[in-house]
C-alpha cells in the first residue's frame, strides 16, 4: 500500500496494476486490478503507423516489465513497440494528488512516433457503493472536458451524488499537452472488445474527443504524439488532484485549478526527489503473464444455415436476421431461445440469464440462484437463499468484457495452448438451463464442445456438464470464490477439503458468511471423468506457476471427452414457509416430474393461440419468459445489470410478484405472501422501503420509506380479497416486526391507513410527499418539500387502495368495516378533483401552505421545473375512475399528443433539466448523467400502467400496441427505431441513444419522433414482468377471477378475432375461452357455453361499455366458452 501522507492511498500489485486508489473512505476508481488481470486505471504506450496505432499496456500482468514498489511510489521499467519506458507513480506528500510520469527512450536505429494514453475509471464513492454497482455509480459521474490554452484537454470529474453533504471532485491533466480525450470505456472497448480483448478505440490514431456519459465512466487523456529519433528520449506526465467538495458544476473557471495542480503536483516527480526516493528499499517483481492477461480466447466457427436446420429443425419461429439475411436468433419453441454469435456481437447489453432451483412460488431458503452469460460464463454469482450476500462464486463487473476472471471459467487446450472459452457459436436458453455450443477449429480437426448449465426444479442442485465431439481435450476449470464477503477481494481464504469426488468449501473464519452460517458451506461433486483431475489454486493461472494467494478453485484434467460437476449448498437448512390456506385455495403447485414440466405447467396457465394475427406469436413466446423473469425478481431479487439485491422492496413485491400470483391463480401463495408482508410491518403502521425476507436477513430494514410505500401492501390485500373473498385471512393474527404482540391482518391494514391519514398535510386529505413517490429519481432536494408537497399520483394510489379494500371487504362479507373506508375514498376523490385538476389539467405535484395550494409543479402553470405534463397521475386517475368522461378524454389526448413516443409512453413531456449535477428540486433526476432508467423517462413499468389505463378507457389498439412494445422479440416490428437487444428478457426502460443529458434535452423532439435509436435498458429485476403477465390476463383478455364470479372484460383489436386461451379457476377447474371480435373490441354482448348464452351481469365503467360477470358455478371444468364482442 502506497501512502505519502497527503490524504491518498494506493494499493499496487506486483505487476504494476493499481487496486484501489482511495481518499479516506472514498474509492477514486471503479474496477481495480487483481493478481491475474489489470484494472481499468491504466497507461498505454502507442506506436503510430500511418493512420493506425498499436497500443501496449504499461500496467498489469503480461507486460514483462520490472516493477519496484516502495512506500510512497512505484517504478516500472520495460520495453514496448521498440521503445524503452520508465513509468513512475507517486503520491503527493502534502495534498490529495498524484502524478504518472512516463519516460520514453528510442534505442533503435529508426525514428518512432509514439504517444501515451492515461485512463482512469473515476468513481468517488464509498467502497460499498462501488462494489454494489459500478454501473450505478457511473451514472452519476459528470465528466467535463475543459480546454486549457497550454495543456490542451483536461477532464474535470464530479461525483454528483453528495457524500456526507459534500460533492467529491477531481481534475486530470497532462503536464505537457493533451490532444484528445474520451469519457466512457465504451469509446475505447466498443462491443467487440469483450469478444477478443482488443481495445479498438486505442487502435485508431485519434481519440474520439467527444463526451459520452454512459455506464462505464472512464476519464481518458492522450498526450500529444512525438516522433523520437534514434537515441532520443521524451517525458510525458499526467497529474490528478482530488477535492472533497466542489459544490458548483464543473466549468471553465476550474482551469485555474489545472495551473495550480501542474505547478504543485508535477514537483513530486522532479529528478532530485525521484533519486532520493529510489534509495528506499524497493520490492522488485516481474509483470508475468497469466491466463487472463493477455487473454487468449478460443476462436469459434459460426453455424451455417444448413447446420442450424440440422440442429434445431426446420420449424423455427420468430427468426431474427441481419440486413444480409443471416440468422441472428430464433425460437425453437416458446421455451427455447437460441442466440448465434453474430447477435451477441451486435447488442450493447450482452446476453445472459439467471437460473433458479426449486419449484415453489414462495421464498425457499434452500434455493440456489446462478447467473450465466453467453460470452463464456456458465456459472457466476452462485448464491443460496439471499440472492446477493450468500455467494460462492464472484459476479461479473461491467458488461464490456474488461474483467474476465469472474465466476467459473473454462479453458480448453487447443494446439498446445490454453484457450479461454468465450463467445460460442450458439447459446441456447430455456427457463431451467443454458447451453453453449462451440465449433472449435484445430490443427487436429474440429471439435464440437457443448457446455450445459441446469438449475433443477425438483432438487436444489446446479449442474454443469461438458461434452465433446472430436478429439479428447484437456481442460482447466477455475472458479473465483466469493465467500469472503467482498466478492473475492479480501484475500481471506475459504477452507477447501477434497474427499474423492466431493469438494467441500467453507467460508473463511471471521467472514460475514461464516458468522451467519457457522456450520454452512458449499459442496462440489465431480463426475467420474473429473475424479482424477488435479485440484489446485490460483498458481495454475500464472505463467510462473506461483500462487499469489487469490481465492481460486482450479481443476486440470487429462484428455477427456466429457466431464460434469454439480453444486449444492448447506448454508441454511431452514424449512421453507408453510403455505396456509391450502384447503380453501388449492394445493401448492404440484411437484414437477422434471424441471421442464415445472416451467411448462406455469407457461400453460397463460398460453394463448390465435388466428395468425401479427403479434400473437410474439406474445405467446414472450409470456413464459416474463413469468421466469418475474419469479427471479420475486424469489431471487436481482437482475443482469443490477447484480446486487436480495431484499424485497415493499412497493416492488406488492406489485409484480403479487400480480403475477394473481395471474397464475396461485391464491394460496399470495395469501402467505400477504402474511409475510404484515409480519414486516412496524407497529406504527408503516413498512420500510425494503426489507430482508429470510429469518437471517430480518435485521435489514431500509428506512425511511417514500410516502407511497404504506399503501402498497394494503392494496395487494384488497386485490387478494376481491379475487378470493377469503374472510379467514382477515382474522389471521400476525405479529408486528418490532412488537411480538399479534394483531389481525385486518387490523394491520386499518392501522396502516390510519397512519397514512395522520400524515396528511394540515387542512387537506392529501398524504405528504415525504421522501418521494414511485419515481425514485424525484426524491426532494429541499427537505421542506417533504412536508409541503403532494404527489398527485400518490393521491390516486391512496384512493385506489381505499376503494380496492372496500371491494375486497365487501367480497369477504365485511361490509361493516367497508363503510368508513368508502367515505374516506369519496372525500379524497372530491378533493383530488377540486385541488389537483387546475385549468382542466391534472398537476403532477402541488405545494401547500396553511391549507392552501401555493405552487404547482409539472403543469402548464409551472414556471420552474421546465415540465408540463406527467404520465403517472393521469394514467392512475384513469385506472381508478377519478376523472369524469370529459376530463378523461382531455387527458387521453394529452398523452397521445405530448407523452407518447414510438417506443411507448414517457413519464414527462420533456427531460428533467440537467445543470451539471446541481440539485434544485429533485435529487437523482437532476444529478444523473446517464440517459437511462427513469432518467431516460421511458420507464417500462409506467408504460405498462399506461396500457392498463387504455384498457379501462377502451382503446384496444393502444392496449395491444403498448403490450407489444414491451416485448423484445423482433423489436423493430413495433418500435422502428429499436436497436438489437436480447429477445427473451424484460427490459426496465427504453433508453435514447444520445451522448449525454445535454443532447437528450436538445434533441428530445427527435426522440419523440423516433428519429433517434433506442436501446433496451436494465433487465429482469423489475416488477414489470409480473405486471405484464397480469395485464395480459386481466386487461387484454379481460379474465378476472372473483370470489363467486368471473369477470370477462376484454379489450381486443379486431385482428384478434378467434384468439383462444385457457382460464384456470383452480387446479382441477380449467376451461377454454374463445374470443369473437367484430369492430368495437370491448363490451361483450354475451358469453356462450356450448352455443347457449350464459346469465351475466353488466360491469360498470364510466368511460366505455363494461364487461360481463358470470357465475363460476355456470362454468364447468373442461368446457369451452365463446365471448362475443361487438
């Protein structure tokens, strides 16, 4: 560890790479080096030839350089591209600053043109924040290029999210002259870099010198190129200066800091000081190669069109092709998606999948979760129970392939050398398994290698198997262990024991995992061909065969034609929660005979078939994957990009998971989920923002919650009661989280509503905004707003919660308790229309003082925010019938005119203003630099509620289009400006492809017109997938189960005439539904059973003709009903 006393420390490795560069408890970088590969903070020597450049990394394994480390500095000497170099890294002794100095000498007889590039992945966040999500941290790093008259380009970097009330900032500059820059790793690595390891952005002579604010913040400066004659030398230096607080946005006024920093910090590298420090006792090491640096990926051959047919048949569906008619991906059935290598090369977000074991629809602490990636990662981030903390294998970090030593990786010996399995010829995905097919050319013939990862439904075991067609091969299988609590970075060692074919792994003594599970661990069971494999550690990864103490479990085989291993865990042996209410709600999902049947049975509950109409096949193929993603979000809360999680957000679990269970007819499981939710409630009536749902995670409580959170569990209870009429749940006693004195479920709900009533603004019936509403990016910047502001959307939620609970209590026969709640709902509805609809338009927010409205935000009368219309309150007012027909028509037209883009409904009519990260009204919305997630304002979750609103309003074409826009299969069929993306996952947003927030605002009209391409956003971890499944069942198809009836209220475009689905009323009560659609698409005139109309009651709807309610008793099992729609 280097520490010169100036306030910074630097962790350096024997190969010269930097681990953490820190200022106190802040990490100034994001992706530290490890013993086997370099980090993102690096220097490159580039040799210029014509219009190209050849880059040579100066830090990290594989350079062959000699590294000497002292207590305050590091010196690296080596050769690259025909030049000798001497790199020194020194920390300033009297200030938080540093300097990189590169001295070049040309020992050759020819002139050589070269330059030096410095790259720094700036984070300026706490260790926990960085390790939780480097992508998220990057989304708030503002990189501002500033041009200095003497030193050329400099980069001012501001972490816009306050740390302890302060805004960290640093400046990077070249003491000579920088002629180019970049601001994101995407500009250097591109998409191909993750395939072959090349840094293509450095192979071009010029850096892009354009600002890109994306998800891999990387401050890059390029020194002015210099031609070195034979024997000549040249020195380049880069300085960095950190400031712990920079309240203002970065601007040209910061150039004065460059002058001061160059003057003060450059002195750290003077020859006199260097000579003095060089006399310190140094540790000398060599930057030898590893299997990961330089990376040597196995090169595959693409599948031909003939081979595709031979392997997968000739009845492929939804085939995706490029502009030359080459196949990119396809479905070989609704539950088998196949991706070819060319598709992976084309997408921004690499293909991946989370797999889960188990066949329960409730949390099971024995369950395993594992993440797989197409680019050669068959097992990573394997956990048991808690989907983030309880790790065996490390997770991938970043999605540009910068770091490859994560999880379990496989090397195969080809032509006498180890090759890393990366991009396959094909990647097959099913809900329970993934398969990688590698067509590997070699000197001794072609080998077809298949890897298959399976997560069993009927046993908590994850298996990995390899099979070869062709010559037997040697394999090196290495897994980076994560049992230490910091995803494999602490250096503490797990205990590994081998007994024949059984390997037992126990967490390091003193680690958080060992403390949580003193007797727990993981077991790896080897198949017969691995019985003789050599078991070793990280030494097998290093060219010199010497261990550095990294926690790797490595196996080396002899020549084999197949091998397999399986992984189980014994961290927790707690039995899963029993499912109460089975006697009345039906048994838990029956144990599947095999994994596939479990997923097939779930898919059958929502399957549809049709008349060949456009979009029906897409929807039918999408539904099984939406179910799968929804179950991951519910039972293993994490995603592909959002890798950490493991807890339930209160508003999350009560939407997607609860609505999924309703759609699947899993009433018993939803009942138990509601009991668990009531057990997480505080005695004061509120819930935390998020909480741990396993016993060992009980103490995790994220508070305080946003102002809307208190309503969601009560709304979920009301929906359950509407569906089942289960009065027994209301009398079930459940202890409070912080008070073991039990209360009935009904009392839990009523106390929550009473607490919400106590939080209304004085003189109103509106709940205070508090710490925010559903849109997490709009947390108030001014603390006073929490007690003065009203979110119109939260008001609609309050009303919806009351009236849904009223309906549920009525269905359960508890009309006495419903009367007062109904009066409360009516008072809120009256005040909503009086105070929040101003000049005929609903405001997004209103500020109150002394019981009077004093200001509106996000409204035509708003003169501050720059926003005029807000989607959320409008669509929820429609869903909840809070608008009269004329008001509804006005607001529907506003959506169409101002909020609807080709990729869907947008949160606002314009982006929130960005002023360099300065907060005025809202926190994240004004500090985020990346145009994505809520900041990109096309958030899929909200778009789905728009679809629900259009169903209530009665616009079949809008409902159908909105649902289709969420499906990522062949996305350009419904979103013409969509970029390629993974087809079988839910994307939480649609992100405009722009450089930064400035371009987003300037070109927003082009975004709305579809003239700018859009990417799919973060995947899997969202309530949206579960909401999607319910909306297909209850809004599009209009099938809503009620206590004694079935409501049939479809909203279908005319082209869906003949659509067929299955309605599951209970395990042993199913029927087929056929829709006959004429022109209108809603308001069925009758429901026929065997050609005869059934008795039916008309449902009320203030905006259109409602559906019909028929008695369950009139719908015999196995029958077919026809729904006749005008």
